[in-house]
C-alpha cells in the first residue's frame, strides 16, 4: 500500500528544501523513494499549493509526571473554566486584548493526558518531550506519557541535585576526579529511567534548599557538599559528551526568574568549557536590573552571547498573557516565588533525596509591568538570535503559556505588524523599556520549520524524524498557506502519523499511540554494586524497582520503546 | 538494547497492605504463612491472600456461573444504567485505567472507598497548597517528627523502622525526636527509640485539634493567647513544642486525614500546612500526609492524569466533572441505578443499596445480600503484576506476581465488560 502526497510545497530544512514542489511516497509508515511506474498507488492526496512539513517536535513541554499531575489536582477550576468556555463557544470575556485567540487557543494549562495528545496532533505536532523527569518519579512520567495518545514522547532525566551524584562529586573533589564513574552513573540513569537526555535544574540549588540555603549562584558552594553549580555543570556536560548521546545537557540555570539573573546565564554559557549545552526557557533567565522598577530586558546581551557561543543552544520559554500554572523542579526558586502565585496557592515538595518540585498558578497580565516585559523579552530573543538551528520555539508549557498557544506565537514571529499591534497594548512603562518595535525581522516558513522540526530533531538525535527525506518516519503535517499564520498553524489540513492519516481539517480522525524515544549508551555495569549499597542504606526502595523495564512501557500493547543509536 | 541487569527471580516483593509499599518483603505461602520483613499488616494481608480460593467462581445472585455469563450480565446491567456508581475502587494503576474507560462509556460516577479521608487533604491542597516531603527525605534529614492525631504505626506499621530508627543516614543526623500531639499514650509505643528514648506525648482529644493547631499558628505569628490553655493543652506546652520545631533543621509534621474524624477537618489540615509554611521562613520543615490504603493514592493519581480530576468525578458525554460533595458513595448509593463495587486487595463488602449490584473483587468477599453479579478477581501483587503509588505520591512501585492463579485480572474483566456493552460510543477516544 503506497500513499502519494502530490505536488505539495515542501519545507524540509534538513534537506535544504524551501518551498520546493515535490511528491512524497509513503509505504509502511516511512517515506520511500518514488516507486516504479507500475507500482500501485492506493491513495493520493493532491496537495497543490499546500505547505508540507515534517510533524513538529516540541523539545520542551511538561506533559507528564508528578508535578504536572499535582498541577491538575491542585487546579480543578482550570478544567472547569475550560469546559465552560467550550460549552459556550465563547472566548473568555476577560482575555487580555494583546492576546487575540483562535478557538483552538484553549488556554487549558492542565490538560489531561488524553487532551495533551489530541491538542498536539491537531496542531501538527507529532512528538513532545517531557524535560524534567525526576528519576525516582520516572515510572509515573512514563505511565502518564503512556496514556498520551497520538504523539511520540520521551524525556530528560534530572540529575545534579540528587544526593548520590553530589556525594560522588564532593568525594572526587577531595580525592581526584573520576569522570568514568560519573559517566557510568549518568548512563545507568538514562537506562533506568528510559530517558533520551539529561537535564539539570538549578544545579545544586534544589539540594541546597533542603539544607536551608535560599539562593545559589553559579560559583557559590552547596553548603553541605561544598561543590558549586559550575562544577556540577562541568561534570554533567562532560558525561553527556563522553557518552556520545546527541542531546546536549539540558540546563535550567540558577536564579530562575530573578531580576539581574542574566549575568548568571551569561556565565553559565562558559561553564561547560566549550562542550555543548542547551539553556532552557532562556527568557526566564534574561532579566536585568535597570530602570525605576529594577527589572529590565537583558535580551540583547543574551542574544549576543548566543550568537557568539556556537556550542550553546536555547529554547525561549515565551510567556503569553493569561492564566496558567508554573510547574518546575526548582523547589528553591518556586518557594521564593510562591508569594507571586495567582491564585495564591502553591505546592512545594522535597523529593526522595533525588529532586524537588514547585507548582504555582500564575496569571500573566499585559498591564503588569514585569509580565509585559517578560513577553517582550522572549520575542526580543527570538528575533535577535541569528541561527534558527540553535533557538527553539517553546512556551515551557505550561509555565509561560499552554502549548496550544504556539500558533499565536508563530504569528507573532512571522508578522511584524501583528506583533507591533500587540506590543502597543502593553503596559506603557514596559513598552518604554523594550526595543521590540525596532526589530524588523519576520520569521520565514523555512525558519519556523527549522525551529519546530529539523532543529529539534537534530538536537535530540531523532534521526528519522523532523524531516521529509527517504527513510524518515512518515510524520507529516500539511497546512493551507494563509496570511494569518495563527489560523494556518492552528488547523492543519492533514496530519499523518507513521504514514496514517490521523487528523483532517484540524480534527482527529483516527486514534493512534506513539512510541517512547530513548538513548541507551553503553556503560560499566559494575556501577550497580555501589548503587545497590546506596539504595539499601539510604533509599526507601530497592534498586531493582527504581529501574523501568521496556515491558512496563510496551506491555499494554500500545506503547513501544525506540532506542536511538547515537 | 538494555544493559541493565534484571533479576530473573524476584527474591523480594512489594507489599500493598499499606501506603508504605515496602518492597523488601518475602512472603512464603506455606501452610503457616510467613513474611520475611513483614509487619502485622503484611502478614494479615498475605495470609488472607494466600488462603483465598483461587478457583472461586463468578456468580449471579449467588448462583455459580462461568466468567462469560457474568461479564454479559454485568454489561447488561451497565447498558441499562444511566447513572451508575463505580465505588470501592480498591485497585492499582492498571485496574483504574480500565475502570476509567468503562466509566467514560457508561457515564458512571467514580468514588474511592477512602475518599472521605482523601478529600480532606485534596481540598486543602486545592485551597492553599502545601509543602510536603517523601520517605527518603524523612529517613535522611528529619530531626524532629511531630505526629498530629495519628500514631502512624497502626496504619503504616514499618514507618519508624524504615524512616526514623535507621542507623545510617546520608548526613549523620541524630535520631529524631518524636512528638505525638493528640494521640492516646498507649498508642505511642512505636515512637520509643531503639535506645529507649521515649517520645514526647502531648495528650489531647482529637476533637480538640482544630483549636490546638490554630493556637499553635497564633503563637507562631507572635500573637498572645489570653487563656492558659487551648483545647486542653497548656499554652506553655504549645510554646515548648513550637520552640522544638523552630530549633529543628528539618522538621516533619505527619498527619492522617483518616484520623481527623471531625467536621471540616480540611480546615485543620490547612492550619497545619500554614504552620509548616511559617516554619519554612527560617528553617526547613515539611508535611507528610498519610494515606488510607486500598490503592487510594494510585487511583486518585491515575484518575487525575486521565480525566484531569481525582475521584469523586464522573463523565457526562465524554466530559469529566468533579464534585467532592455530591459524588460521594454515601450520597449516591441509593440514587444510582447500578452499583459496581471494586475491592481487589481486601474483601471489603459493598455498601447497602437498592440498586442492581455488580461486585468485582477479592474472592473472599462476604455479602449480606448476594449481589446480582459477583466476579472474583486476582489480588494485585499476589496473583498478577501492577503498579502502585506510595503514600507520598511521588514514588511508584511495580507489584509482583507471586503465584499462578486462575483468577482473572480486574482490567481484563473490565475490558471484556466494555467490549460487551451494546451502546459503545464509537467516536470516543479509546
């Protein structure tokens, strides 16, 4: 059975195709070369004039695991409001004017697993990656992702605040470095948690909070272990590099959300000694202290540094105005920020000598100086970073905004007058502190395809996704080219998942279940000897139960594990 | 490729008898059941499980029948129902997944048998949030443990052995001081340290806890209390208690919502969480809410990611609704038009109801009135594998299969009932 997608305009940056009219042939879930003339084509879609891209890949979105579920449980009113809006088919009357929504922009910050899969595929996204799996909570994350239909998924395991690693690093600081031991532990965690990358959140800080430290700077020591965030970043980025996994160390810098934190961010770029690092939701880490309100945009400095430091990649974590919830592993900074929660409630957790968690609802308002400037800072970064292969489109769902806002964000990037109109409605003091209207750039379809497809796939190491070349998994999205880019990206004409038509006119027509992407580099199994001893002495579960088998993901007959050879 | 070592023969099992989910137990199904590392609850659980009849037959109104007949009868009752109640819900993650799908298709309301307790905590969390911790943090960091209205050990017998009296900890902390507030003195033995140090016991009626906790908060806020005592506890005692908490490096406050059998207990829990928040302005402190068991943590977590809501929820035309007040078993037992009672860990009996009743549960379940349909199913962690959430909710553990059994799995039975429904909504998600 061969499916032919005929005459579409292909935006396939992995192959340098920028609007090239070409046919695509699909066989057994993959893109195949043009078959012989006598081959039977069982179905043809005439895509003349349509925009064809690979399925989009969200490389950073909190879609599963403890803190997401805490957010759902803490905020039943979000879903109730969402359902009321849906039922009335009305836009929320209190929507800030600067955010003009389509009906698809649901603002549902805490979707269920089912909703998550449906809303992603309806926008043409065919994969999303949970960026903050605390290893001890990985089983829950995979259970939730296993119940997320339609899309592929995967996750990054958090290290760098776990007592096992910090104890090892502290010991090595005294006795001499043993990078191999670190590498083996990192690889073991990747296997045990079925993850594809390693993340560090507020390096050392979440752990320090458990020792009653309230802030931790890049070169400040964790009071107990006497190791600094810089040393943690050096060690982990080296491990990730040595193990040869594609995904660079995923770094949520110290000092999340604090005025003046851009210096920490700039300094962090040098912490890996030139090895690749990815700085996540960099918007939240690009704040200066200028002006009357001691809060200003440092987007220009950050963008300049990103342009210069070719070993650094970043995703933006754009905020958009409305009610959402921030769910982070950064218990230290979330505890500090709990006073800003709106509505006023927060869940903070210390988790099992492994990690932390902080969940606070947040309402970004366009008339609030700080919020308005956060919005502008994100866009300034997008527009000032020159290389679209090194900057990624995220809202840090749900922290900056729900992922359902992506079409709106794409329009802001592609349509200068739309952007400037929105800017003109912001808090006036914030307008005075931003150079956004001087930035003339408008992203092209090709650049959007880089940020949301080819670049994301390359970053994570998904060799057969994110492009339209022969051999690729046939995850393909087809749009009608419209001047209103928000309308265009909200509602694809067709989405194919593994070659099957699953969305037509923005509506799911077939339910499918995606795979879980992992990386499993080789390591020395003897690492388990010390780990077992550690689990027996200090943890409250057996080491063997910490490990998640492939069967746990595939036993329900829907899930499957894909191991990416690096 | 998977380089991880995998034990071929699990030597230890995970015990689902309480929320601690101890995964170092080795049950022995000999004539006299023994459980290595097992506590009193574990022994009782595995005895009851191993003695259960693995050949138990399904029945219709007490008359034995085959499984297919029972499944068809159950599907037929649910087909006819417009407002079914799925109650009990004593199951693990996989069982709950299947129950959620069936509930969506039959527009049923879902309520767990221990929701009365769970809801007190959930309402607190939804109203103001909280700051909590998990067992390994307690084990390695806690230096003061305050148990409010709960002796802990009755519901979670190995808590002290596993997380308090451990001789090895990561940071060489001292053995924690244990303080009981509002717990009868005779129930505080588990709080005596191995070296003989007895716990501090502050005697108070559980019913006075609202007043006592509020007084603690007032003192914490540097407010003067004009009386000598609050809720029967002297202000001097409360001040001394606060001083101990304030001097701690990592204080842990434990409560069991199930023990708070007074009205509006959620307000007292909120008062406890406020106290914890205030303590965290200067030291580190955290709460540790205990659960009630029978899979309550697992069921509520699973429900939340599948529908967006914990239990006391229902589906109306595919849309989930949530109401902790109206959707309780006690409110709906007589107004529902079909009751599906699930209790797989323990042979808990269904509540009295005039509605047609389907029971899917433990083979040893006893009935005052035979249900219309009874399908005995396997016990998770004994007859089949599964996944369960520990009482601290962040940790999920696999359950082992310990014996060959003819008893079907709950989720297989539920999936077959779903397939046998005649009014399946073809357009729905799964």
